[in-house]
């Protein structure tokens, strides 16, 4: 193709812009003139004012359908959704430029389309909620949405394809117009020539379009792997809407896979898939088939949800992976190999070790690209945790997880890569990933539920191996497993719930769920404590768990021989400057929740002056004592002092004790080293221990290397900050 001299790049770019504009010259340009060749209004539209987010079957069975016409309004914001019955496509004018206005009835219409009834789910919000003024503002509670169009149309596919081509050409012209002479000669100028030629040959009166086909332009660039993603859970909409969003997003992904054989779609949250399995079982089966046939539906992440990376406890992080990987392996045949957390607001330094314990060696994120002050120096690197564990990490150079695969994004993915000399490719994440420190009350409830769940599991484990209590008696008054409780807690550790970046409706729902969970756990704990006291004359057992990251239960500032610690029962923000140590008691954003943290607050904090170091002063143990005060119970039998489990080295913390989910004769003990040193310790179990094996976080033991057990004690060695899990077999 001969490339002519281009005298004015700006003029060429503006010509193309006007040719595909939604605003200018729509009476003659390709965007307004030729999108639909023929249209007909639809009649016979019906509407169901549903009492809530009901299922499709419930909508079909309803007798409350009423006629609907163009101009009818629905609302207010985020209220019960509506259903429409019609025979083609429908559009809502809730926001200028709303994009979900078309639905393809058939790709190849020949003799006529059979009559059919189409059901459309509607919710009174936009793609990103219903912010008053902008997306992340608090929602306007009185907004209504109007049905302003319902038509059946003949879609002009060649014109649409041409618009898409021009959109790409336009972006190429803008991206490369400032580049080197080579790029201008080989990319920008040919794009301008093609744009000009097609625009000049455009005939506004013609039903068809003709243009000369040239040789496709080929550009050699840095290799880029494209991957379509969806990360939504809840943010500017409630959980119930998320369940429907999952069905819509996954079904759309399957349809796109049929149209585009090279497309790959990634899902990173087990909770999403469980909702689909429960509410849309046929769709779930199709997702399983897409996963098994060529792996085009990818399960990534390995966690229950994309959690916050700072506030959850170490045990919560472990359960995110344990429950997530268990679900992915059971339902999709394999565990995930990539930890996926693109949108969280920071990362615990203990995560690399926990990621490796989950059988994962790779990590993807990108939120650090939003830093306002410090630019992160790498895109591909090894992240090393405080214990020495390493994971291969990739930050996509395009600095987004919702790219639209425009040339400017592809170019940025190549040009912005900081590791070209060491890494031979990068990833471009595209798709509607967003919808396709937080409220103090949520964080307080999160901490309370974490502590209660550990007590719950400890008591259940002790009851399950007591010789005087049958297993039926041990679980009669409480659930047989803590899994359902953990699902509620893990769900509300989502990175837009726990940090408080969701709308008020989501925060209220999370508080209600966590409050109910806390109350149920407190009831169960009291029931099991009494059961255990009556069966075995010993005081109610106490554990010694603390989290494995800074900024949770304590912070300490020490110099040689003296120091001071701040302890708390529900706070996470500390700051230290010179000789001043501060604890943040409240933080209250105004968007998207205008009423965040307004109300009464109750919390406990303590100042602990001490001699020596925080290790020798017992700061870790005192912080736990503050978070888990002694319980009091009245019993009718005599009690004697006894410890169910003990450790002789304060550097080793027994964080979790629970029953083995697969073996009723065993209990799981998880511990970690808290002081940053190599630690040797003796674990004493107040039960007849038969054998002890090390196991992984999925409770699969390594029987090839048993621990030596003598009088129900065994010895362990932990490296600095190491997490270790063992399985103890108990003789009943």
C-alpha cells in the first residue's frame, strides 16, 4: 500500500472522530445513520413489580403482571427490581450513554423470526450503582428510571464492524502521532490514510458500503497475554444484586466464548460460583464444561473472595485459601495456581508464606500503580515475605484490570513494562471487572467473630475427643462444622466491605450479618463450654492466638531496657513518629457511604509500659488477653486446674485448635513463631495423644515424618515467623 504525505494529522484525527461520533453529525455519519437498517416498535410489554430480587421461576409463576408502555417509570434507587415481558430489546435512560440496550435474537435471520417472549431482569441502579453526581458518591435515594425505548431491529453488522475498525484506527492515530518517525511511517500515517479514504468514499444514501481492502498492518511489539476478568462482589450495590450480576456476567462470558474462540475468561472468587451453583444450576454446569474443555473458563485466586489484604487475621487468610481451594478442586477438578488480588488496598507481609502453604507460587495484583507519591519500580518480581517465602508476582503494566483493549492500552502495556530485560511477556486484563480502613463497627465485629470462631472450634475439638461424650452429644446443640460460619465471615472480608468503601446499604447488611454471626457464636461457645465442664472437671479452656501482622491487636515502641505498648480490641491503624505512638480510633469517609461511622462506638484500648523488650514483657500474650477476656460459668461439679494444650516457649503461639474435618479421631493444631527468631518448643496436650504428623492447611498429613510423642508431648522447631500445622490423633 502506497503511503501518501499526510500534511495535517490533527485534521485527519478529527475527521475520523466526527465520522464515528455519537454527538456530532449523527444525521449523516456511520454511527447514527447506519446502526439499524430497519426498526419496529414493540407492543405487548408487561411488567412485574416484584417484592424483591426473586428468581426467574418465581417471576414466571406470578399472577401480578401488568401492562407497561414507553414512558413508565420504575424505582426508587436500589429498591425491589422489576421484570419486563417483551419480544425484543429494551433500553433504560437512567444515565446518558447507558450501554446494555441491545440483545441479539438471532445471528442469521432468513424467513422470519418466530414469536417469542423475552424476560429481562431490571434493577434500579446503573452499572456502577446510583451515585448522586458521580459513581462513588452516596446514592440518590429518590432516583427513578424510565422505559424510553422498546424496538425490534435489523442490526447493520457491516456498519458496526466498520465503526469498531474506525475506533481502533482513531486510537492508533492518536497514540502514534507523537511517536518516532518509524512508528509514524509504519503505523500512524497508514491509519490516517485508511481513515481518510473510507470516510471520503462513504455514501450516506447507500444501503451498503464498499471500500478497498489493503494488506493488514502488522506491528512487532512486546508479547502481551490478554485475559478477560470479573472481580465484582459488592461495592455500589447490595449482595443480592451481586448474585444476579454473577449469572448475567458468566452467561455473557459463555456467549462471547462461542463468538470468539480465542477468548479466555477468569473468575477469582469461589463465593461467586457457589451462588451460581445454588441459584442457577444449569449455568453452573456450563461453566464446569467450559473449564474442562480447553480451560477457557479459568478459575484463579484460590480464595473464597478477593479479601482485604490488611485487616483479616492470619487464620482468616488461611481459611480464605483453604475453603477457596477446596471448592475449586471439588467443583472444577483442580486447585488454583495463581493468587489473584488486583484491587485490594495493601498486602500483609505474611501473605507470601500463606500463599505458598496453599500450594500457589504466583501472585497478580495492580493496585500499587495508583500510588500518588512512590512509583513501584517493577512489574514482574519475586515478593518475599517476613519468613523468607517467595512468590513470583506480576503487576500488569497497563495499570488497570478493566481495560477495553484499545491500542493505547496495548501500547501502554508494552511501553510501561519495567522488566523487559528479564520478563518476556505481560498481561492485559480487560472487561467490566468492576460490575460487570472502613466502618469501625464492621471491623469491630470482624475481630469479635474471628476470636469467637477460634474459641468455637477449640471447644468443639475438645468435645469431639472426650471419652465421656459421644460424638452425637458433642454436636447436638451446635452445628457439626464451622464452615457455614466461616463463609459468612470470609464473605464480609471482601476488600470493599471490610475497609468501608461500599455504599451504606452494603455496610448495614454486613453489620447485620456479622452481628447475627457473633450472637450465634457466643451462644454456641457458652453451650459447649458448659458441656465440656460437665464432662471433664477442668476450667473453660483458653487459647493463645494472635494475628500475624502488625496493626492488629498491639503495637510496641521500645528502646534498650524499656518500652510502651498500645493494645486494643478492634482497631487497626497505628502511627509512630519519634517518641510518639498513636492509635487511630475512628475514620469516616463520606463516599460512597455518607453516614459511615456516625453513631455510638464502644471499644477498649490499653497502654502497657514495660521493662525490657516486647518479647520479654509478654506484650503478645497481654494483647490476646485483652481480646479474649476470661469467661465465667456456673457449674454444679467441682473443677480442678488443667490445661488442654500448652507450650513452653512464649515465642510459639498456639493460634488455632479445631477438629479434623475428615478424621473424627484427630484434632488440628496450628501455631506460629511470633518473635522473629528460630524457636524450639514442647507442646503438651492434655489428652491421650497417639501420634502426631505435620499437615498442610487442607489438613492432609505427611505420614512419612511422624513426630516423636512421649506422654502426650512432642517437640517442634519453627523458623522466624513460620506457620506450622500439625494433626494430633487422640485415643478415646
